[in-house]
């Protein structure tokens, strides 16, 4: 049996679900990782004692993002469907999801983190959507980033493909708190602000705050999936950018 890419346990007297990405150093969100995450959320969906979820990672980096191989035309439809289903499950989760990140948090890794409620980051963390460097766009981030950090800043990350450091991410509202130990900071937040709350009341509070966003994102994710699969992936440059990355060569754009 291959080792699971995800570690799952309960702590804080049954109040906190812990999920740890466990395939360093890249912690790639490939099909196996996405399936393990979705399974963990599904298995604990009926746990009425939970007041929070904390997602962290082994190794120096949160995640380098989704699998580039799974972005190729023959696999990308299944990849997008599974990732977006996970994002929606997280958006609809009835108690807050806390994310603790060090190092690189890129591409699908940042999309995954943004589906949570609060991000706690170390000073060395870097956040970015590098997809455009490969001539593709980030579907989930195109939906998640504008309401989180504003349209202009979201477009900066989505169009440039650049990364920003943790301090800029904090100033932009992408990150909620910087800490030397982001896991400890997230646990301290949980203990101080969530552990003593009613789990059922937290669920209603999340629904009240997020219902319009979830309704919008459900529609938008379908729209960007179609744009990606039926538009972008029919272009020559999108396939060239992905193939060049896999071949470790400089892409040759034809702008079509």
C-alpha cells in the first residue's frame, strides 16, 4: 500500500480536525492528494462536536500547487472537477477552516488555502498563481481571489504569475496573521476564539456570512471550467506552455 499523502487526526478533546499535507517537499495537489483531502472532509462531515479544522504541512513548503501533468488536455477535465468539488466542500464546511503555511504556497495550493477561512503564515511564506507563466490561467483563483483581496490585486497575481511575500500578503488581506510558528498561532486562535463556541451556532454564522459568496462561486466555477476546457485548452500556446514546463525548456509562443 502506498503511503497516504495526508495525515488526519482529531485533537482538542474532539473539537479540532487536523489535516496535514504529508508529501514534502512539494506537497503537490495531485489526484491522490485531492482525493485524500476530500475523503477526510467527507468522513468528518457528520461530526457535530467539531469547532474548527486546521490544515498544515510537513516539510518547508505548504504546496507547489497542482500537478502539471494533470493539466494536460487528456487529464485536465477530471483534475478541475475534483479540485473544484473540494473547494466547494470547504467553502460549505460548517465550522471555520484555519490554514498554516510556510514556504511556497502556489497555484492550486493557494487556491486550496483560499477555500479556507483564515491563513496564518510564517515570514518566509510566498504566495502566487504562476499559471500564466505556463500560458494557462488559474480557474479557482479567478473566482476566489477577487472577493478576498479585491479585483485589482487579484488581477495582479493572476495576470503576472508573480509571487508576493508574507508581509505583502498580510497587507493585501490574503493572510490573516504572520507568526514565527504559524501552526502555534492558528492553535492559539482556535483556543481563544473558537473552542468555547457552540458548534451548531458557528455553522449558522458561517452560512449567514458565506451563503451569497458560495452561490456566486458555485456558478463561477462552472463558467471558468468551461472557459478553460472549451476555450483555453483549444489554443496552441496553452499546450505548448505546459509541455515546455514538463520538457524543462523555454516555451515558444505563437500567440494563438
